[in-house]
C-alpha cells in the first residue's frame, strides 16, 4: 500500500523497514558515544522523491519508529513529525546523487574537536590502511580530502555551499562542520555505518598525530 502527499508516493512497508533500521543504528551510535543526547540525525532514501528521517529533538538512544518521519527534497514533512533543522543537508545529497541510499550525521568527540582545531578548509587523510574501508577504494596509497565547512545556522545557505563545492571539486564520502560534527553517506545504512566507523578511527589517528606534534 502506498500513501500520497503533495504528489509524492512512498511505500509504507519501505518506511517501516527504514524506521526499524534507523532506530537500531541510532542505539548503536548512541552506545558508541557518537550521538549524545538529542544530537545527530540519520536518514534513509525511500525513493527518488523522499527519505525517512529522524525527527528533531529525539534522544538517539531511545528512538522508536514513531520518531521517524518522511520528508521530500525540499525538506517538507510528508508524515507527522518535526524535521530536523539540518534536513536540507540530507536532502541535498539525495537530490544530487541517486546512488546515495543513507546519510548519517553524528557529533562524536573526535569529529567535533578535530573540526574545531583544524585550521584549513580541507582535511587530508593519506597513507592509512583504513582508507580501504571506503567504497571504491582498493589501496591505502591515496589521499582522501574531507571538506571542513564553518558552522552556519542558516542551513539552506550551508547546503548550497556543500553543493557548490561538490560541483567544483568532488563529492567524496564525507564532510565536517566546524565544531559540530561529520556527515557521511553510502549506498545503504550498512555501507554508511562502515564509512562512519572508519572515519571515527581516522579522526582519532589525526588527533593523536597532533598530540605528538607530528602535524
């Protein structure tokens, strides 16, 4: 059975499956201390028009399917619930790349601290074996460039900055928001989680290098 709203249809079974998965991953992310309290937001593509997204202000260790809503690429809710203020940062990715099936945004200590103290607009990761965890990467002998954007309460403006950079540079696998956290994406939640787990370790490596005065 499909529901219709604002000319956008989505399958309710797909929504139920996405909601269950988002709750399960939310608990894992909370337990790892990457999504403290009500921070962070997660989403799963439902079709070419909309995605399932965590509602605003929900404790990520206690998510239930009722805390998941559907939004279109304009960030408009298609089911009851309050979209995250950062919804457009999710929908910008889905709208630009139909291969993206899931997006995770978290506020881990490593991501927040590294993004705050890193002086440049790009973080370059290179030479680490763990770089092979990212889709399409078969060797550690590479550079992974992660954009670092200044935090901005105007999310539409920030989403436009992300899109402009991706148009002129590369889409990559992730970006940081200074003093805020990381966004990463993948074909599905499993791949997205793999990217996030690799990123968290890589961020820790970079912080340790800084502590040792190697960067």
